[in-house]
C-alpha cells in the first residue's frame, strides 16, 4: 500500500490502490458511495475517491445493527468512512475491468460523514448531461473519474514544464494582474481604480511587456505560468481567462528559443507518457499557407491544397480565368472517397465555403463506376481538363473541391473544407503531430479598421533584410517569429523582440500610433529599450489548449476546473453579477 502520513488522514489507504497482496490488512477508507446493492442480507457498496473505487461488503454479522440499518439506506454520494479487512473475492466475483477487482473490504465499522441529496446527474464517465448543467454543478462534475483525470494531467504537464525550465536556469517571476491598457489585438477587461477616479487598470492579455522589462532588468531567463484575460468572442479553444506558460530569454536568436523549447516539450510529453520524435520540422509560413491553407496545419493526414492557377489561366471556364486575371489563384483539394456523394450533399459544402468568404464552390465528382459528374466540366478544353485531372491525381471515388479568389480567401475556404472532409470521411488522425511554423509576415492589413496591424504583436523583430520596407512596403516585411503547432492547433507562439527604441517607434508608427500615443501607452517599454535592453526573445504556450489535446478533448472547458460558458458566464456562481449603487459610487461610475 501507499506510504501515507496516517496521522494527518482519516484514511489509511485510498479506494484505488488495494490489490491481492494487501489481503488480510486492516484498512480505513473514506470516500463517496457510488453504487449500492442489497444482495439478500449482504450490502455491497462501491466506495469511490479520486484514485478509483473499492467494493465494500457490509455483513450484518460483522457490524452493529445500527450500522447495518444505516447501510441499507446509503444514498448516492453519501460521504462514508469504512474500516475493515481486505479479502480476496471469490473467483467468479473477480472483476477484471477494475484495478481493485480482485479484492473487497469486509466492513467492521461504518460512519456516515455527510448525507447527500440526490445529485442532478450521475457521477460517472460517459454521461450525456448537457454542458451548462455540468458547469452549474461543477464540483460534482469534477468528481467524475475522467474529469479528475484531466485535472491530474494538467498538474503533471505544468509540473514537468516547471522542472524542465528550472533545470535550464530559468527563474519563475510573477508579473502584475492590474496593469495599464495597451493595444494587443483583443479588447481588455478594465477595472476602475477607486483612489484614482475616472482611471482604470486593465487585466493583462499577456505578460508581454513585463517580461521584456525583466530582460532589460538582466533576469535573462524568466518563466511564469500566467493568468491572461481577453474580452473576445469565445469558442471551444478560447476562454475569457486562460493560462499560458510564458517564457523569455536574453542574448538569443529564434533557433535558440526553439531548440530550448523542444527540450522542454520532449521532457514534458515523456512525463505524461507521450512519445514524440525530435527535432521538429520547421515549416515556413508561406509553405504552410500554400500546402494547407492555414498557419496551423494538421499534418496527420494529406488532402493538401494544389495550385492550379497556371493550368486554368485563360481557360474557358470564366469563373477560374477571371479570378486569375484579377490577380487571384485557383486551388483545389482531392477528397478521396467522396466521389459517390449525391449532388445535394456535395453542394451543402458550399455553406462552408461561403462562411469563409467564397462567392461559390465548384466541384467535380469521379464515381466508382467511372462517371465524371460536375456542372463545370463542359467549360474546359480537353487539354486543360486532362492537365487538371493529372495535377489532382483524380481517380474513381474522388471528389475535387475548388476555390477561385484572392489567395487569402481561397486558402481559408479550402482549409475549412479540408478539415470538414476529414471529419466527414472519418480520416484517421491518430497520435500527435508537432511542428514549427516559422517566418511569419510582420504586418497584415485590417480591412475593417483600414489600417495595418501586427501579424503576431507590435514588439516582434522585423527581419534585417526588410527594415527599409517598414514605411513604404509593410506587407513585404518578414519577422523573426515561430509558432508551435500540434494537431492543427497553435499551442505556442513566439518571436524575437525589438530591443532598440528607434525601431520600436518605427513599427508602432506604422501601426498608426502617434508619438504622443506611443509615449502614453508604451513609454515604460521605450524607456527600458533606451537603457541597455539586450537582444531577447521568447514564447508563450497555451497550457489549456495543450492539455486539451493531450487529454483527447474537443474543448478547453474540459481541462479547466471552473470555466465560463460561451457567453462568458459562470452558471455555478452566477458571475458576472450586478453590483450595488454604493459599489459603483465608490469607483465614480454610474450605469446608463
């Protein structure tokens, strides 16, 4: 049995650890009544705790009459303390599907520590209870073995990362939660300051500026498992408050950060039983967009994008030829195995294309019996059509899906269709696939705001060969940047930072900030860069997202102890809630 500090515990063993070797031992267990069965004078109770469960046998000859009568009325989730003797089950009663299935505990004494009302759902894996109900009663949901397992996995990942970083000379430093509001890509959560009427703190979207100032302070190797906050539209892999493993290093280049991070990831994955080959592939951003249509490719399956622009240039199909004339591209994917889909099912995929900016979606189906079906085949010259089929490796049973538009739109459409078809065709995506996507553009153009924005963030170092393009050709500027991709998700993003004030001002001006705004929002950082900041860079890993993937879950809510719903609400506590008029007055606010 486990070596417990028994003087601090009500129990001498846990419900998941007893084995046949423990037969004859006197033990005390504490936990919850999971299942109770009355078998003709004997009562069987499955007692559960965080480690598993043990079958308890209540025999009227071995306990007091009062204890037996109480056992007859045990309810689900009653909290019990049981003392008894470990014994081997009869051969026919052995349960090979449970870790403690060879033994049971014959009760000698019973104590009800707390009675439970009937729970709103069953405390076991595989329940079909809706997520809002589970979140309202989250402490019950976390009693379920799979949910506790998720928390345990999260702990093990964080502990392994801490150990690996400590061994590499990093120190853990906490940075402020109440900070100033700076433009970092999402809306800030703001907090009024009572001593400073009309002024506000912002909750940090990341510790980015603080860790850069730690580098200016000479800390050299910093990390933090940091809470971050973003007021943005939520989805399965986003929460208003989330956790990232934040890392920064001085006197490094991008390869140094990636090499260090691969060592940390290797040790972390091994600590939770996941084998991954290192070193990882380093795929340029341009290649990722060309082959997969996105900068976070899931490389566990094929169905890559094929560029047909040169083949269809000037062809008889006007949709394609006009897109090319306008400076766009024509690309396609081959969904092998979907060639026999009905026309109606194929055309439903147009909704996915439209959601991603397409004005329509062309397709060609090759059925198993050799037919070629599509409303667009008749527009192609025979030579062009044959070249197209050859480029797409078209075979019976294949379905070709096309996008003709600006490169960004065509890539987004086919990336979404690629993932949708992988799901629809049940394409195996076993294990985990990690890689780096590197060398992102420095800037992008925000069509809604009608101005340039940073692809990563405005503190990213521009590639040396592009420094003279910042003012006149910003979209041609590359950056020293690298994202860690796992199974089609970005689990980490990092860059080498700007470490001189002149260059930082140039970038911020290119993003539309005046010198006055730069000094107001970023004066502390500019000052730090002016006072001998070393070259530095780092990375931030999304802990929630990483654990979600390792746990095989579809939502980070399953690996966060107390998450929010998609409307940023907490059904358990009722947050966000109203506040009193007095509270508003104290911070000089009133509601309109």
